[in-house]
DNA sequence: GGGCAGGGTTAAATTAATGTTAACCGATTA
DNA sequence: TAATCGGTTAACATTAATTTAACCCTGCCC
């Protein structure tokens, strides 16, 4: 049972607003509009859009600010935000990703492209919502939607890094992950943290889950025990 | 005798395609492109890429579908698939890894990062291809992934040097390895250890595995008994 | 038998790697 | 502003891996 998807379009130019609105409505989307960031936030609260199409360049409160603001509100954490950017050239420098944008579409907008991309994005969102995101290994269940870990039926709360670390190890039970690899995957490329940091997180996981789930292979790394 | 690595880049936006292609070619890679998943599968069959760089978000057939499909075909089981994800997502949020992706790179893409990462990934792939992760000799199985040795079904834990030493000997069962060679391979060039050290490690392996697996050839070295 | 070459064995010494704790910092929240 | 939480680090403790040293076989040759 499919209900129509709701899209909020935000742009300070009313021609563009009209143009996009027209095309989206033709596709069967429910559309709301706003002229600036402040208005967008206002409207969002009642309209509860599935996706927000946000012009980067706006007076008063620009797209990036708006996006950052929206993403900071828990109720919109799962709302997709797509930027409209002036040109794709420097797409590698789109600051919006830092603000939490999920994708972007380059102007000038071609109706066909707009529609295909939005369809793709929403389809993906749907999949993410439906798809079970659970990882089950032995009596441990890791659910990345709720950010919870279960041992049997007992709920266990892990902090973010702990969660990511456990998730990584559990994604290939039995395989030993080297410290370098763990750092790259959980901490990222640029971040440089000291070796002990991993140990401390491992310790916290063991403290919460029990000592039998994560094994140490000295001189090599850690693994999830099967 | 290195032949250039082949990379297939898949994205629905031609700017991105061009941008990535340009950077990869500059690095000496052979590059093919595709606009969507269906095309990617088509091209792969003739181009036989070593690695596929796959945008997650695409209309028609998205990255995850495409990846799952490719991985289901035996001929691409060993092709590395790397996702391009829009957000800088946490590891566990990458839905794609369940579809069999080997790695991911977050947009926006910085050319330098892209190249570094791909080089690293391809190096890893090469290593995996050369050094098989599992070694089976008689009733002994040596598994690099988990750093475990099995005698029959019995799990045996070896320390790192012991493991490397056994792995070396077992890589050519029956062949006698001289002490010098063993030192070079297991200990490395710089390290200078006394001769007895090898004996002690051999002894520990025999202690854990049994006396019948490693043979001594006086005046020459050691070998794995067939 | 004595001596020696080549390992084998053991335990002690050393070093490397990880575990643990407490403290600090910054962000967020009460 | 205090309090809490997550993340990180530094300092120290603990444990295990590795190496060394000392001594023991065994076979061989004179």
C-alpha cells in the first residue's frame, strides 16, 4: 500500500519553484513550497516531507544552514535532503555534504533528470526503511536502525564508536581485523588516534557484552569469536 | 610484467563519470564507463574489469542491486566492487556491504583520496590473489583469515611467529627450507636473532601440533612432512 | 672415550602488545 | 552552571610472545 510521497521544495525564485512544483505534481508527488530556510523549517514541522529539495543559494538563510539546522532536529534525521546547486563543476567541493545533505542535483534542471533522480532516491529510502538491517551472529543481534545490540533478548546500548567497531568485527565473524584496517573503517582516513584508543573501545564492548565475543590475536588484531 | 589495471566506473551523471575517468587515466588505469547497472553488467562481460566503482544512487538499477547481481555471477565473484556513497556515512550505515561490496568511497570525491584508496584496495586484492588465505596440507588447515590452524577439526592457536613459520613450511610441503631462508622470510632482513630461536619456535609448533609434521634435515633446515 | 657438529630442551630474561584505570576535553543536556 | 556522555589520551599493569642462555642429546670421527 503506497501513499504519495511528500516533497518540500525550497527556493527563493518563484519561477523555479513553480517549474519544479509543476513537474513533481505531474508525477503524483505531494508538494509543498517555501521561499527560504526559516520558512522551510516552519513548513516541515507540519508537512513532514519525505524529501526536501533545497536550493543552496538563498538570501536570509541559505541551504547549507537550513540543512544543518534540520539535521540537528531529531524528527528530521531521516528526512532526505537534496541540494540544488548552481553548477556541477566543483561538485567535489559541495560544502553541503558536511551539513548532512544526502544528494544534490545540478542546475539547470531538466525535468526528466529531476524526476528520475528523485525516484531513485526515494526508492532507495524506501528500501532502507523496509530492509532489515539486522546482523545476527550467534546469540548477538546488531540492529543498526535502532542502534541497539541484543544478547539473546537482552537489550544492550553501545556508544557510537563501540557500535561501529562491533559491527565491523561482526560483519565477518572469525576473521581477524588488523588495527590499521579497523582504524581506516571505523575512524576514517584522516583521523589519527593513538593505538590504545582501540583497546579502550574493545574493553568497553567486552564490559557490556561479556568477554567471550571478541578475541584478541596478539600482533595481528581482533576478531568476533564464532 | 605488470599489466595495467582495468576499472569500470558506473554513474548516471556524466560530469562525475568524466571527472573520475580523467583522474584514473592520469594514473595509468584502463577505464571503461557505464551509466547504469544494466549497462555495467553488459560492459563487464567483455571488459572484465579488476575493479568496479559503483555509484549507489542511480535510477533504473541502483548500485546495490547491480552489485548483488554481479556478485551472483561466478565470473565476477572475484571482481572488487567499491561503492560511491553520497554521504559520509558510518561504516554500518552502508547498506551495500551486505550486497557484497568490498569497500566504499564517500562523495564528494577528492582526486587524491580516490587514487590513494584505489591503489590500496588493488594492492590488497593483489596480495589476496597471490597469497591464498587458506592452506590445506594433509589433515592440517592453516587459515590466515582467522589466524587459526586446524588438525582435523581441532582448533589450534599459534602465536604469530609460530604461525608464520608454519605457514612458510606448509606453503611447499616436502621442500626443505634453510635456516637463512626462514630467517629472511619470517623475521625479515634487519632482525638479527640467534640460531636457537628458530629451534625454539619449531619446538613450540611441534608441542602444539604433534611431532610428526615438521621434519629436521640436519645441516640443511626444516620441512613440512607430507 | 673424547671431541665436536648440529640440533633439542628448558627456563629465565626481555620485549612487545594489550588491558585497565583515571583523567581530560568538548558537546549536549538537565 | 552542573552533570553526563562519548571519545580520547596518558600512565601504569598485566600478560603473552619472543629471545637468549645454558645445558642436554645423538651420531660421528679420530
